[in-house]
C-alpha cells in the first residue's frame, strides 16, 4: 500500500494543467526529455547557422557580432538546455524504478525544478531580440568582454541563476531519492550503476552550480554597482572570473558525462548478456573522477600566464583523470569480452560511445600537456575535443538511453530499421563533422571565428557538410520517438533478453506510481551485480 | 487523512500542485523586473517587487499545504528523512555559494595584490603598469578606485555582532531543548530572544554600512576591499535577514502549538540554517574584519 | 627524452603519412607546423609523441573491442562467459596508464620549464591588445605603433563585400604595420591588453599568451629563420576577434637596425616596404605621411628626435589607469604640422579606415547592433567642434579614448574628415594645434 494525498481524487487532471501541476516522476521525466529535445533542436539550429556561415571565408550571412551571439547561445543552450535536462529527465524516469520506489522523494519540488527551466530559457532566448543583441562573450562569459553586453546582460545573468536553482533542486531531489527511497535490501553497493553515477553527479551539481551563480553575480556587481572584482586598477583581476568559472566549469563537464557512463554501464551488460565487469571498481572510478574534477579547473587557463608551479600542478592532476576514466573504458571492454553480443540500436550507440568518447579523451590528455596546449588552446582542436566527449559522448549516450528505455516507457517497440538508419547516418556524419576539426585546429584555425583565412576553406566545407547531414539525421530520431509513442509492436516487461534490474520487473508501460509496494528482496538479489 | 500513514514502510505521494508554477512565474517576474530596473527602467523595480510578492505568496501557500499535511499525520519517517536530506543539501549549496565569494577574497588578497606589486612571475605588471604599487590590505588597488577610505576594524560593531550571533546560536539551541522537553514557554521565549538578537545584528550592520558610506568613504566602489567587504557581509546579512524571518514564522507556529517533541522538522531546519549563518559569520569575522 | 634521430624519423613518418591522408586536395598542412623557434620544435615533438602514445593505446583498446564485436557475437553463436571480476587485471590496467602518463608528463614538464624561462633576453617588446588591433612598443628604442588588419582584407570581409576573400593575398592574416624582430636574438615579449582579454598567438613560434588588461604576461622567442610569420588573436574579444591578425617579420640584425632607425626618425609612423613580401605590396595601408616613406626620404623632421634614451629597466608606460600620460615616444613633432583641407581629408580617411571603420563602418553608417552611432548625420560630427574633439579625445563607453592612441595630427585629420564626409558638410579644418590645446 502507498498513501497518496489524492487517494480519492482522479489520478490525472486533464489537459495542459495535468502537466503543469504534476508531481509524478514519469510525467516530469517526460517533460524534461521533451524540453531537452526541443532545446537540442534550438541549439542545433544555431549550430547550423554557425556551420553555414563558416562554409566559405568572408562574411556571408550575418554580422560578426551575431555570429558570436550564435556561438554563445549554442554553447549555453546545448549544455544547460539539452544535455543536462536530458539526464535529469532520465533520472526522473529511471531512478525510482531502479531503486524500487513509487516516485521521487520530493515530488512537489520535482515539479518546480522542471518548471523553472522553460522560464529560464525564455529569458535567455529573448535576448536575441534585445537592442545590442544576445550575449556574445562565449558560453564561458569571460569578464571583461561579457561586461560589454548590452541590454541582454542582466537577462542572461538571471537566466543562469534560474538554471542554477533548477539544477540544485533537481540534484537535491535525486540525492534524497537515492539515499532514502531505496527498496529494503538494496544496499548502496547493489544499486545499478546508473543510480550510482547520478548520485555522484548530483553531489557535483550541488557543489558547483552555486559557484557559477557566484561568478555571474560578481559580473553583475561589476557592471551595475561599481565593484572591482575584475578590474586590476581596483585590485581585482579578470582571471578571478576564470578561476571561479572553471571551478564550476570543469566539474560541469563531468556532470555531463558521468550519467552517460551510467547509461553505458547499463546498456553494455544487457547486450553482452554478461554481468558488468568490475562493478566495485566502476563505482570507485566514478567517485575518483568526481573528486579529481575539483582540482583540475585551471587546465582551461594554461595560456593566462599562471606561475609555473600552478601550470605543473594542474597538468598533473588533469592527466591523472585519465586513470579512473581508463578503468571505466577497460571495464566496458572487459564486459563485452567473451559475451554474447547483439547489436540493437542502444548497443550500437553504446559501442560508438566507447570508441568516440575515448578519442575525445585522448585529445583531452593531449590538451593537458601545458606546452602543447599553448598551441591547441582556443583552436578547433579544442572544439573537436569537446564535441567528441559531448556529442559522441553525452548526446550519444542519451540517444542510446532513449532507445533502450523507450519500449519500457511507451509499451511499444520502436522501429528498429529506422533507428538503425538514424544511428548509422549519425555516426558517420558526426565524424565527418568533428574529425577534420582536429586538423583545422592544428593548422592554426582559432575557435569563435566568424571568418577565416582561405587556406582553411576545404576542411571547413567538409565539416559543414558533415554538420548538415548530422543535423538532418536527427529528424529520424524524432521520427523514431513519435512513431514509438503512437504505436508499435507491444513491448514485454523485460524488453531486452539480457536486461537485468528492477525496472524490467514492472510492466511496459509501468504503472503511474512505479513501485506502490517495495519490491521483493529476491528481485534485487537477481540484480547482476555481486550476485554470487 | 488515513491513519495508517504513520506506518514506517509506506510511501507518501502528494497530489498535483499549482504552487511550483506560481513560484516559477514569481521568479520570472522578479528576474525580468530586476533586469529592466538594472537597465534603467524604473517600472522594472515595481515588477521585481511584484515578483517577490508572488514568491512570498507561493511560499505561504506551499508551506501552508505542507504544514497542514504534516499536522494531519500524512507524513511518515521516510518523508521526514527526505526533508532532512533536502535541507542538508540546500545548506551545502549555500556553503558553496559563499565559497565563491570567499574564494574571490582569498584570491584577491593572496595573489592579486602580490602580482600587482610585481611578485611571482609578474615583475613587469608592476614595472610597466602599476609602478611603485606596494601590496597592502585594505587596498583599493593601484588605481585608488573610489578614493582613500578607512577599512573596517574587528573591534567595535563587528565584535559586538559576533557576540550577538554566537549567543543567538546558544539561544536557539536552548529553545530546541525546550521543544524537546515539551516546554513551550522555554521554546517561545528563547526563540524570541534569538529573533531579537538576529534583528539587532541586522540593525547594527545597517548602522555599520551607513557609517562606512558616510564617514569612512568605504563603498562598494572602494576597489577590491570595498567590493569584497560589502559583497560578503551583504550577502551574509541577507541570509541573516531571511533566517530571522524564518525564525519568526517558526515562533508563530510554536505559539500555535504546531510542534511536538518528536515532530518538529521545520524548527530544526531553520535552526540548522541559523547555525550555518552563524558559522559563515565566524569566517567573515576572521577573514574580512580581523586578519 | 627522445633521441635526435628518432625525432627526425618520427617527423618524416608523420609528415609523409599526413600528406598521404590529406592528399593534394588540401591547401594546408594538416599538422601543427614545426615552427622556427627552439621552443616550437620541442612543442612539436611533444605533440607528436603524445599523439603516437594515444594512437598506441587506441590500437590496443579498439582492437580488443573489435575482436569482441567480431567474434563474441550472439549471432555467431557465442555463449556468454559469466566472469565479472579479476583483481589482478584491474590493478594492471590502473598502473599501466599511470606509467604512461608519467612518461608523458616528464617531457612536458621539461619543455614547460624552458618555455617559461624569460630571463636574460637581448631585447624586450611590449605588446598591447586593443579592440581590435595590436600595439607594439619597442621599449628600448622608444617608439611604438599600432598594427591593424590590412585594408583589403577588411574590405573583403564585409558582409556585402563584392571582393572575394580568395583574391586577397593573406586574407585575414595581413596587417598594415607588421611587428619586426631580429633573428637569432632572445626577445622577451611583454603582453598586456587595454580593454578586454586578447591572446597573442603565432603558431610558428609556439607562443600563445593571453593579453590581460591590467597585467603583463611574458613569453620569449628566438627566431631561427628570416621570414614573415603570421598569427592572430586567439581569445574571443568581441565583434572584431577574427580581424586582428599578427604579422611578424624576422630579419637579420643589420636590416633590423635600419628599420629601428627609420622608426625612430618617424616616431613609429614608418613602414618598411622592403620588409614586405612581394605579393604583399599594395595591401598594407601606407599609414605614414608621404614624406616619411623609406623610399623617398624627404627632409627629416625639423625637431630633434623625441628622446629615445636607452632604458635598462623599461620605462613605465601608461594604460587604463593613468590615462592622462602619453605613451613614450609618441610624436610631438607632428603637432607642429598644419594641414591643408586636401591633405587633412586624405590622411583623415586613412586614419578613419584604419581605426574607426571597425565600429563606425567605412561608410560612416555606424553599427546599431553594437550600439555604435553613425558619423553620417550624427549630432556630434554636425554639432559643436569642441564637443567633437572632446569625445574623440576622451571616448565614452565602448568608444575608445583616442587621445592616448593617435597623435594630434592624425586626430585633427580624422575629425576634419568626419565633419566633411558621409554627407556631413561642416567645412571645419581642424589643426593639430587645436587638438593639442584641447588635451
Ligand atoms: C563531457 C565533457 C568532457 C569530458 C568528459 C572531458 C574530459 C577531459 N578533458 Fe575536456 N573539455 C570539455 C569537455 C569535456 N572534457 C569542454 C566542453 C571543454 C572546452 C570548454 C571551453 O573552453 O569552451 C574542454 C576543454 C579541455 C581542456 C582545455 C583546453 C583548452 O581550452 O586549451 C583540457 C586541458 O587539459 C581538457 C582536458 C580533458 C581531459 C584530460 C579529460 C579526461 O577526462 C579524459 C579522460 C579519458 C581518456 C584519456 C580516454 C580513456 C582512457 C583510456 C583508454 C586509458 C588510457 C589512456 C591514457 C593513459 C592516455 N579539456
Ligand atoms: C553539449 C553539447 C553540444 C552539442 C550537442 C553540440 C552540437 C553541435 N555543435 Fe557545438 N558547441 C558546444 C556544445 C555542443 N555542441 C559548446 C559548449 C561550444 C562552445 C561555445 C563557445 O565557444 O562559447 C560549441 C561550439 C561549437 C562550434 C564552434 C563555434 C566557434 O567557436 O565559433 C561549432 C562549429 O562548428 C559547433 C558545431 C556544432 C554542431 C554542428 C553540432 C551538431 O551536433 C548539432 C546537431 C543538431 C542539430 C542540427 C539539431 C537538429 C536538427 C535540426 C534543427 C533540423 C534541421 C536541420 C537542418 C536544417 C540542417 N559547436
Ligand atoms: Cu583580440 Cu580576439
Ligand atoms: Cu576541464
């Protein structure tokens, strides 16, 4: 039995009001996922404009300032609007089901964390229509350049504040759910890895989102209240902003990849029909990555002229992250090793993730070498690095997760043929899109350029074509989702032959309140991890 | 609501709620209003105020619902634990928020002063740009931004305020003991003391600020010293104010007899918050006023 | 670290393999250039070393995955094993990457230590970033000058430009006044900025140092080979970020000395056609008054050269804070000049295109998106002269204070030009003396 305050009322009010007032983790998860998909397209549309302008040298379509606005908004929208909400949406849907709970721990606050987001993005995107244009200082918003933003400035800052509030509340909810609502018998070391990864990600979120809020608040103070945080004449330093920003920013990039690690750690065992290799070391690896992520931030600032000792410190700590990340990669490979692999779309995305994320990780390690970073920094080499870890990393993991759990959510199988088309088109075009960026960067093309010397034309055209194909391919993704929601072959409770875990014990689609009674302990024992 | 609610193993799930959307509208209105006001449009200020009022309304409604549900015994130990985790991590996020500003202070004092004066690898920063600048604290930087001013001393108001906040930490704890003993009188009186101490702190700080602006020429614009001083103490003062308001609400609820010796999460949450504000002040006292 | 021969071999292998990948279709080298300073060689080696290490790890990891994918398929009838732990192997694959990383960190640290050693230079040049140009200040020689995007690149990069970028030599990598350095000398670069953060990057030197307002960063170069080296600002600095290139001409000591002498005589207004590559001729805006042209030296200025006292420790040069002080070596000479309407308008146009057009646009229409007003029909260019001079001298908001940047003659010329172009017909002819008086 469970106890709802509305036990005697109809479960769902109808229409839009249902979505606005819902406290149900599945509804909210759905809202997050839809919002994130929308933002992926908005951010992607900005990227398409960027790629169109860069198709040829010379300014074709827009003013250079507008180009900078596009790059800035593209970064902000993709990070805060697409990737992060997608992970929170997955957490909302899956964590209660994975730990055997009926819902999230703080359902009302859950509603609020979502419903702040659309308002935050209205604020952010409305700046496009303001005098002086949208913010154009890059998603990193470095002072003092950011202080030259026009009317858009305070709107941008407040939008960031709202996103921060939303993320922190979402993270608090996830932690409370995981720590408090696990089914009896599910010890921490029996939790699915997705849950573990999210637990640690939530800690990171709570630790760093307020720091970002602090950083942008200081900019606000400098612009409107005459403070001297970033003004050398007053004893401040523009680098202060960068330190505070990257203290947030680096953990932020792991916030965008740890849940992805969790997803991959769910998908690979399922389609290898073999338990995850090294569960315990996977947990410790994630924890070490999270810990290390707090002491590497200045690797984004190797060219700012830090003292030698700082350069060395941040170089070593940064390189160290390759060790726990390597453990993860090796464990995935070992999970596949001598399994019985099958290649449904989620597995294809997971395999692509392991390949391509690792490539992104390699360029990361190269970037960590300070003297070499002096050549790579702020070039397309960096752009290539972070799109490999973010697009073929985070975004691919999200796509894999959607295919993996969509039958569970909707009760229908998606169209495997269409999904495979989506995968293959994406995986080919994404490499056409991002791989040549390495060469562009090495050859000397800076990032954040609306226009470039003619010798870079050929490669940029290849990149742009890759970008357009990748963009159009994403329409297939939407098609797959819509078709699957509207119908399809009936999905069983245990959608995938090799799948293990509590979520697969519920029917597809699962009941409105996932586990109205704590699941039987023996179900948890059936979990793949440490089952002997 | 149903009587079995106290059974430990049962989940609690609230029905749909319209408070969050109201809260979001409130935040949105505050943000838009604030932004317009900063950009020089006066009506933005009113809009901002309207937003804040909406947020307050939302809080009343939301907390009201929670209080009603809690009073009627809908919640169980699990819900209580969830609330506790929630508050704990909320406070942790606040710690990190303050951390950003403390970080700014340390960075400016320890590194930037030194660099501007030519230390570390920054000899030429001093020679070419700020020749003759010596590291100092308080400092308004080599440009003497804001003109000369007088720094804050740890004696005087700061010391008194330290005493006030520390004793308010004691009184709130005594109130908690009272609550646990079921001694309503003790609870209410010591809560009242705490609130009085809290608001006296705010009052003294306001006095200190006025003095700084009028007598010491110490303003937000007084270079990095004024910047960090007002940012840190102001942000803290805001928290004290919010904490004192929350304590007032708790006092009213105590007077109404909302809390039982076993069941008083709201009280504890606010007292945690108060202790947190207290600890932050100690940090401020040491690093902003004293050292 | 690596043996010399091995390095050479490695370079050969990578060069040929990259050429192979790239094929003849690409106009550029796909790899990092080896460069022309000792540091750039080391960095290149480090880069290639790290690259091959990654390739090696990649082959192992991806190879194992591929084996699984090919042989351990369910479709091929493979039965899943059930192992899921093995402490020994986990320890091994924690330790081996660790060792690999140490092997990467050691050479990286060595190169880093060398690169940050800016002591004992033969000379120092201060480089200051502005939105959107560079200022080079030869501290010991007492002159400084600005270096802006070449006019043809600028024209071709406009949104509605009819010029194709392909037709412009060194599109976006060309400036009016290049930086000139002697070869074989250790040169210390002192890098800072005036407004926002910029970053001075010449890839062939492996130098990329952020220019931060209020702080001076250091780097050093020692150029092996004479030649023209091109780079650009690499930190986002606003609308013109793509349009503030860097050109460094390295020449032998004697030529360099000649250049210095000419610069001193002309107070930084000199441009040396001899240092320009043949295909470059015509592209730089000749910024100097005709009488200062190297090829047609007219009588030297009547006044003594502004004191170019050799300084042991560089003299303080002002920036943002001390805005009243003029940079060392700024000509006072030119102030003695008098313009005729024709000379002022001609010079004014040059100054306008080089300095003002970035924001106010070459047609004087301004840039509303940036909040930059039009000069055409603007209230100030068509209002009181004094207000116009004051605004240009002292700036306002984003509008820079040109009093610190341009000399009296150029200021007089550009103001004259503004008041009599773009449909403005004020008829004023401003003289340098008026500017001097208004300062
Ligand atoms: C999901 C996001 C994500 C992730 C996971 C990473 C992962 C890493 N990143 Fe990345 N990074 C970004 C997102 C991310 N990054 C972004 C967005 C930026 C740019 C921000 C901006 O400026 O706008 C950036 C920029 C960036 C820089 C600054 C570059 C510059 O501006 O000059 C650096 C420098 O050190 C860096 C390093 C690393 C390293 C060492 C890792 C490591 O975690 C990678 C570890 C993984 C592996 C190494 C592969 C697997 C390991 C093995 C197979 C084991 C064996 C391997 C070895 C022994 C080498 N990153
Ligand atoms: C988190 C995620 C994320 C994701 C998913 C992406 C996705 C993409 N990014 Fe991303 N990018 C960043 C994060 C991300 N980016 C960040 C942080 C920066 C730095 C910003 C800064 O400098 O401040 C950046 C910067 C950046 C640049 C450099 C800009 C510059 O420095 O000047 C470029 C250039 O090519 C680029 C391209 C792309 C492309 C083509 C995609 C594609 O993958 C997008 C594909 C998706 C779509 C296209 C949408 C779906 C399809 C449609 C809308 C249908 C219609 C399609 C067509 C009409 C073709 N990005
Ligand atoms: Cu200057 Cu970019
Ligand atoms: Cu990082």
